[in-house]
C-alpha cells in the first residue's frame, strides 16, 4: 500500500500542468495578441513584432518589443507566472486576468525570454523554459523549478537592434517554436489583418463609447516585420490610418444604447454603480462598393477585406474580443451581409454578462442580453438585407432573359416556358403591341432603357414576374399582351410581406417547424380568400370580363388582408410582419 507524504503534495504538477495549458482555447493570432495587450496596458506608443524565419518558410522565433513603461524587478520576475498580474481584476483597461501572455506564449513555443527597462533604470532579464522545467521535475519530482530572479542583462547583440526601444520598454522573445499552424508568411499576412481590426481603436486612439480618446498617452503604432499595420474598420466609417485614407465612408445610423445591470456584486461594489452602458453602432457601406451582386468578391472588396466582413464586432474597452454571428441567432450569412457593419461595445465591468473568457478570445452575451440585443438589431439587419437586394435589382441591367434581383422569380418564368398552355384571350387581335408597351412601362417604372429590355423579355417567354410596391388592397397586378403576361406582386400587401417574412426566417434557419405550419395556414388563407371573393359574385349577375376579373382580384386582396390580420393579431403574434 502506498503511503501519503507527511508534508502533503503540491496542488499541481508544474510541468504536466503547463503542457496541458498548451492546449488552451487560443489560436496563434489570439496568442500573439496577448503580448500586444500587455504593451498597450504599459502605455506603449510603438510596438514592433518580428517573425524570424527558419528554413522552409517556418518560424524560428517571434520577438515583441515596445516603448512602454517597462517593469520593475519584482514585476518582471512574476510576469511569466500564471495567475499573476500587476493589474489583476482591473476593470479599467484591456488587461485583467493575469494568464494571457504566458498561456499565449506556451501555446506556441517552449521558451519565453523577457527583457525590460524602466525610465532611468537598466535592462533586466528573466525567462521560462518548458524543457528545463521538464528536466528539473523529472530529476527531483518536487516541482522545484522556479522562474529565475531577474539579472542585469542587455538585449544588445541578442535581439535585432532595430527592435530595441530607447530609454525604456520591454522585449519578449518566443523561441523553440514547435506549434506552427501554417507557413510563416501566411501567418504574418493573416496576423496583419487581425491586428488592424482587433486593435483599430488603439491605432486611432478613439473610444467607441464616447468622443474621448481611449488613452491619454496617445495612439499606438504597430509594426509587423518592418511594415506599419493599417487599421481596418468593419464599419468602414473611419479611414484614418487605414490603407485607403481617401475612400468613401459608410452611412452610420444612430447608435443604440442599452443600460444593462452589472452582474458581479464585487464589481458593483467596487465601482459604486449597478448598471453599465452597451453601445451598438451600425453602418451601411457606400453604394459604389455594392453596385451589383458579386461585388463582395472583386479586387476592390478583397483589398479592403470586405469579403471577410460578415458578422458582429464585439469590443471590450475598445479591443475586439469577438467577430462573428452571435450564436443561436440562426442567421445564415449571405454575400449581402458584407455590406453592412455592426459594432457592439462594452466595458470590462460587463464581462460576466458577455461571458468573456480569460484569454479574451470570444465573447457571447448571456441569454437575456442576447435576446435584448437581438430585439434591437435583428429588424435592422433584415432591413439592410432588403435595401441591398432592392438596390441590386434597381441598378441591374439584365439581358432579356437574365434573372432580375436574384428574387427566384426566374424559376417560375422557366416553369411557364416549359408548360404548354393555350394562348390567353384577354387582348383583342391588333392590340398586342400597345398592351406590351404599357406592360413594359409598368415593369420599368418609366425608365426608357429598361422598357426595351422588358419588351424583349415579353417576346421570348410566356410569363414575366417582378416585385412592385403600391398602396391599396390589390396584392398583384396582371398585364396581358396576347401570348405573354406580366405579373407584378405588391410587396406592401400583407400576403406578400408575410410570405417574405416566412421566407426570410426559413433562409436564416429560424423557427423551421413553426414556419412549416405557417405555410400550410397561408396556403389555406389564399384559397379561402379566393373562395370568398368568388362567393361575392351573384350567379345571375352579368359582368364584362375585365370587370369580373378586377372585382375578383380586388375582393381577393381585401379578404386576404383581413384573414392575415386576424391570424397575426389573434393566433400567431410571434409572426412579425413589417
């Protein structure tokens, strides 16, 4: 039987624990960013990063240097210690947890060297080496390896002299690199974009919560492999320090402000307040950047990273901690989502509400906050999608048989082309040309060039379909041309708007089971309203054909609107129709 140690045992096995920590939730970019966080927190105005290559375009080591305040001896010795931070639980800046830099480093490499110098002081140095820890622990089994006390040692001759700050600062070197996820140059190129977006407000020195600068010390310049990093704004409203300073800017909407309770009693007591502010900024990218469908993948868009601009940017004290769709919102990304921007800002006092991880990679609002934010911006997102789609449709110059606006109506048109039916009799012989001219004018809203395109369409297919908009009870308008017909849907009518809402939710993956039932109900409503419309015509009533048609369609639209109103107001209040 094995006996226990009289003096007890340590809580952790140091080496095995560190090896386990190497498999944290970091990716390489969030790991590198922890070093940048430390530099910004130390009031650096210049940060230099160098990826030193090894053979085969791999990484030999990574060096981070800054001109910040530097570290005193006591802090320097402990800066590599997991769980230590001179700013632990600080709610005023981007640091707080005391695990980021070391965890980020060992996620990627096996050795970390740190040099630091305060103003008027001398360079001091310490390090952490996983191989030494493993060797020491395997020999004595006592978890006895300790971070060495700092020694006076200059980085001159060891670190590239271009990376050594003058007067004060800190240099961190990651070596024994063994976790390289990709080729060095690909990592550098991707990290340049990552830095530009994540730290944009520090590059600008702007506070997204208000008009004050985010740091009294001023903006920070970040250099990666000798090249200045440009800011990248997913809202595209600020061109300062971007690669394209003369670009057009987005239309920014009025910000949405949410006051939300601080859920941590300790923080509430510390700050002396119960609530904190969440600020939501929204923007629509310039029209010239989205002239047509597919514009998001053209060179202009790729250069500005518009092709990546799908999601919501979550900022914690101006530092991006998440950029994606909020989970369980059931929005399926579309190409047109590249052309609007959304930025949600909060302060560290709301970390619990946003479930911020201690590595600052990812933030997810709690269920209540997720619902609250969704109520504020989901309708806006749908509005932008509709606006962009309509803009594409209005600006498109399709060929005679090209789909217009990506609406899906071309499928119905193709069905009509493949189905043999008798020619309609609603137009008298000889009146076809004038009927076609009037139909083309209706379809093109008076645009002469578009009228000619529509006439070509009419000549080449038996049915043409488009969306329109007008007041009144009619949900559609039909123009007959003797062999060809034009169907225009009224998107203001409750039938069409309800159908579009259901289509939108199904496309987004929302309420699929409920919407399957809604489609059955809507189908019943359509035919009930038609039946009711027919029932309003007296059997002994003699009406001219055109009057009969108009009366049936008018009654049909009116009864549809009444049925749908009752349905939504009394039976399905969750079906939100514009």
